[in-house]
């Protein structure tokens, strides 16, 4: 079986977002995902070439001042044109950690994904409000769904 590659772009500036990042990494290191290689990068360390190597993309971003984190936006600013028409159908799962409602970040990312021809595997997951321990399970669930679908060739 060919190993599938998932790129996890994780903007994790706080203890809680680092918990989400680490929980996802731990969930995808379980034996049932032996056919999946997870590469975790901060957005500022990633480039279009990293996406080109991926069979799936998982994005974790915070929402700051009603919009995606600046470093997440910077990644898209730097790589957007280089990725146009290069990865049509790329399956994507998204985690938005939002103190507010996450609406502007969701709309922006849906627009980027649509223009790139990428396919969100489900509705973007918005983890909003004060910290809730349930966010960890939601993040892991989204990541495991992406990994299982990519590994099985469903996405």
C-alpha cells in the first residue's frame, strides 16, 4: 500500500491551540493510520511545495479580530498563485479556533478553497467561545475523518 501524506498547517500560538495540534498529531499516530504520514508545519514555515506533496490538507487557525490569523493569511498570500490549478480536488479539513463566531474566517477559507478547486470533506469545524475540553475530541474527529478517507482513497 502506498503511504498517503497529510499536511497539517497548524497555527498554534496559545496553550490551548497547541493542545489541539498535539491531540491531532497523537490521534493520527495510532496504528490504524499506519498508511498515513502526517507532516505538521506552522503556516510561516510552509510553502506551496509542501501542499504539492500532500494528499490531504488539515488546517488549524485561530480567528483574530474577526478574521483568520495573520500567519495563516500570509501562507495563502505567499502560495495562492503557485497552487492555482495544481491540486484540484485536494481534500481539506479545517479547524477554526474562534473566540467570536468564526464566520468571517469560514467565509474566507471557503472562498480560497473554492478558487483552488479543493474539497472540504465536511463543514469547517468552528471551535468558538471559551475553551471547552470537547474541542480536543472535535479536532481529533475531523483529523481522523480526513486521514481515513485519504488512506482509503475515498477523497
